[in-house]
């Protein structure tokens, strides 16, 4: 009992008052406060000022706010823990970053694949049919549209999403242009007639890697005889003297000369459609000027005539007056059986199936001139 309970002026407390007092204490019902009045020697009820109640409430609220602030400060600044909402958002961000990384890797793969197709189309397919290369500014142009990326730009200039969307659009445009290019090449191939048979597209020697190997390639090199730098305009193929040399496409012989310097004994074939081929340093020549030859027909034999350091064939492909890389016009890894089948089909077209006779050479030469 926190305070004595009095009733009346005699200081006596009745049983009912004691029972009521006990109930109030047990039920935590607020009881009025009593203080002893020294003048009357009686306990009188004291009333607190009303503002004191609001002061206590304000102090309690400030204490609660301070406790909450202290809790968050310890949670975030001292222990460096993330708030639940922040942790959820970070997990979502990590998931999307992983997805964007996968998308970026796939775009890299598609970019490399498309670049390879474009390069082969420009250097082989379009070149074969005399079509010019597609300008880079056309390939790399994006898709049109006013404010196409307005919403994405709100994410910032360094946004991974914005960069990926722009890159995907460029790849889409490049794929569309490449598709149109292949359609153009396909249409020309269907209407070109004998063009495919005339364009040089097979190796001039049997592609047997045990007997023939590629030596000096197309491009800049050191001169093997005089030293110093030079531009090598063809592909050298080292082989034993006497190895047969074959035409790489249908055409007409425009040069068959014997020389002791430069290219040495050489043959030049005009295939039409802007293509010519040269076969140099031969030990023997089996055709004459004006003759019509077909792909797989023997022209001569490997030698080491002219400016040469050993037996080999110097092979050139000339397109519209410019020497181009011959390796872009043949597959040196083609099957030997496939190449032999080509040679056999050409032998079967001759009258005796063996070496062309002098009479046949003269006859075909007259046909070529006619």
C-alpha cells in the first residue's frame, strides 16, 4: 500500500474502504495522491497541474524516438547491416545484374558470329559476283525513330540496360542488312549461268598436305632472293618438281610463255567476270594461248624457273586488275576424294582420257581463237 487511506476525521478506515483500496491496487487503477496537511493533521488529496501530464507524455515520446534513432544508428552505422527492405532490393538488383551479364555475353557471341558472316560475304560472296562491299556506316547505323530511347535515357548515360538495348538494335539492323545482301547474292547466283564454273574456287594443286604445303602467303614479306621488303601478290605452294598444276576455273588461256627470269614459265587464264589467274615458275606448260580450259584440267607442272629459290607454284588471283588473296577463293582442306573426282570428270571429257595430244591442243587453240 503506497498511501494510508483515511475516512472522515477520526482517522479510522472501514472494512469496505480497505477492500476497495486493495482492488484498486491490484487492478492498477490510478489512485489519487494524498499528502499530510500539517495544520489539520489530515491526509488530503493532491492534484497535479494539468500541464505536468503533457510534459510526461512529451518526455516519453522523446525517449522512444531517441531509442529508435539509437537502434537504427547501431544497426546501420556500427554493425553495417542492411535494413530488410534494402536487403530485398539489393538481392533484386544482383539478380538483374546477373541477367544483364548473361545478355551481354550473348550479344558478344552474336556480334562475333555476325562479323564473321559479314567479312566472308564482303571478301568472298560479293567479291565473286562483282558486288561492292557494304559500307560500315550502313551496317552500324541504328534503328530510326524519334525519341526511341527517351525512357531508357532517364536511367542515365551509363545505364547497362540502355547500352544493351542500343547494341541489340544495331545487331538487328546489321542482321537485316546482311540478310538483304545474301538475298542479292542468291538471286545473282541463280541467274549467273556459267559464272560459278568460271570463278576460281579450288586449289591449283592436289590438296595433299603430305606432298604440298603452303609457304609464302599473300601480303608483305621479305624478298627471298634480293632481300628487302616487298608485296607478295600471290600464294606460294611448295611441291616436288613435276607435280601437276590444274586450272581453278573455266576460262581461256591468254598467256603461256617461257622465261628465265621473273615469273619464269607462266600461264595466265582469263575466266571472265573480271577474274584472271596466274600460274608461275612452271617446269612445263601443257596449254597454248587461246585455248579454252575447264576447272580441273591440267595446265602444266610445278618447277623452279625464273626468280625462285626452290620448286614451287606461285598462284595469283586477279580481280578487276587488282591482285587479291587467293586463299579467299579456295579451301585447301577440301577432301582429296572430292578433288580427284573433279579431275576424273575432266579426264573423261577428253577423247583419249590421257594427256592432251598436240593435235588436240592445236584443235582447241583454233576453237579458242574462233
